[in-house]
C-alpha cells in the first residue's frame, strides 16, 4: 500500500535584491535633499584651487528652478572672507566642471569645525627659543663699593673689558 504522491507548492523564488530598491530610494532622497554630487567632492581641489580646498569644503547643491546654488562650509570668519573674495572664480570653475550653466550663487556656511586637528594648538606652541650665540660668563662676585668713586671706577673698567673683548 503505497500512498500516492502529494501535490505540494513549488519552491519559492528568492526575495528581490535589497540593493535594487535601496539604490533607487537613496537616489530619490539625495535628489530631494540636495545631497552632494560625488563628482563635486572628487574634483573639489581642482575646482576650488589648492589653497581654497584647504579652507572650505562643499556641502550641497541646491536647485531652485533653473538656477543652482553651491553651499560650502568654512571653519571661521577669516576663512569665509577668503572664500568670498574668490567666489567668482570658484563658481566659474564649478559651473564648468559640473556642466551646470545655472550655477550662479555661492552660499558660505560657517561651521566652526576646524579642517585640521593640528590647527587647534596653543598660539605659542610654534614659538621656539634658541640659546644665545654669545657665551655668557658669570660675573665675578665683588663686595659692594665703599664709595661712589670706586663704583664708577669699576663701571669704567667693565666697559673697557667689553669693548676689548673679541
């Protein structure tokens, strides 16, 4: 007495890959939030210039209609002034690099974060003190002068010794 085979459901197919849906959602979120274009980050040193790239970093690209705004972050007010003076050059190079003719405005955000940790040293840490190049001789201890004439004589003698010293 053998039992007839039981009809079962076929094997389930594998679930869809997470990367497919996550990539689409992340792209939509990045577009909605104005997240930074990776191409901009990769070429920032070329766009901003070597000295400006040390002072500021790109944060996001904002789009309003046909125009775009580049938002950069700087650590201090002095850095903000430096970026503001080179604003036209940065915008021109960024517009050409990203192929965005509508990139017309640069917004500077002062973040207060320092780009390099070694920049937050004590102000006097870089100062070095060197030893004197002239060898100093310890003065010979003499008893105090008895009167003014002897004190003046000692002073003249020490001045002559200094003049004649090599």
